[in-house]
C-alpha cells in the first residue's frame, strides 16, 4: 500500500514550528529546562492517561510536574480546590504559564500523532532562566480562577484566561490563529478559512469537548 504523507498548510506548519521552539525555550516564570520537563510530563500523561508524572522525569519542581501530568491526562477533573492548592505551591502566574504550556504542547503532540509522526525531540539549545518580565495590571475575573490583565472581561473568559502572562498568551494565539480561528475573527460567526465553515468548526469542537468531558 502506498504511504501517503500529509501536507500541512504553510501557515499551520510555521505555527507548529514556532510552538516547538517556544516549548523548548525559557518563559516568563519557568526556565527553558523546566518548560521542557513540564511539556514532557504533560505529553506523556496525555497519551498514557496516567495522571502522575513518570518517576524518571525531573528538571522542574515536583508540584509543577504533578500539575502538568494531571492537566495533560485530563483526569481527575481540575477543581478550584486543586487549583488553589497548586497555586499556593508554585504561584498563580507560574500556574498560568503552565496551563498555556500544556495547552500548546498537547495540540502540537496531537497533530503529530494524528498524522502518524513520532513525537518531536525538544531542543536543548536554550538553557536560559525565566525572564520574570513584570505582569500588566491584574484583576480578579468573574469567570476565571486565575488573575487576568485588567480590566477583567466578564464574558470572554477563555480569551482572557492567560493574559496575566503575556508571553504565554501570545504563544497560545500564535498557534490558535492558524489551527483554529484568528483572535480578531472570533466575533464573526460567518468566518471561514475556506475548508470548514465556522459552524463546522464549532460543531467539531463541541463534540470533541463533550467526548473529553470538557464542560465549558
């Protein structure tokens, strides 16, 4: 049987390349080596469905590795009590960055596995520490547990969820703009990329979310 090699749209391929570079690089609150360890914990848990990090994994605080594995596996469910416990152990802003890191790592790994490709090795070229760039003015949001950039949005909770760490917010939307819908087009129900309509995309997203017990 002839082997068919999947071809990605150029903008999507470029977005995923940026994502793998970002995963391997220093962030705002986590060093490059810590981010790689956290990404590995999340990816491993996602495919093994085991919510505990592998004993062989190191390179980041145990509480963060455990949080990455739980977020990656999707079980047990994340509760506010659990979030607050993790926040108290690692800090609210490092937690925000961790959530964004797990989200892009899961998306990047899922694409490769879906296409029958092996997981990509994370580059070890970057050994920098976290930048600790100051956050913008923060506020408590109605629809988020985490702090967000002020003023707190009362409706678009998903869009504003990672704004307390701008670098993480940018990493997520760099991928989402190509893989899902550009941020600026979110308000247009008739937007299309030319393959799936907005309605098609939201139907698929809803079914996948339901199957994974994501009840947002």
